[in-house]
């Protein structure tokens, strides 16, 4: 699996987990959802993604978007 797909899957999982936490634990977890969305938006414009750097260190092969 390429880095791009890993990042998209990780972001999707984080959004779903944060929404579940918001619903079942505490409404303030909505800020985690906002943070994930803001990080996705800034990485679309800048190409900088902290999660991509971490996954690269774990040996995930680079894709087209994050090289």
C-alpha cells in the first residue's frame, strides 16, 4: 500500500473515531475532527503532512502526493 492510501485511510479512521467519541463520550471531541480536517486542508496546499513523515519512518513506500 502506498503512502497516499495509508494517509487517506488514517485520516478517515481518525474522523470516524473522533465522531464516535464526540457522540458517545464528550461533545468536546469535535475539536479532534476539526483538527483532522484542518490538517487535511493545509496538507493539500502545502504538501506538508506530519503523519506522512511518521509513516515514511515506518517504511511505507512513497506515493505520488507525499514524496
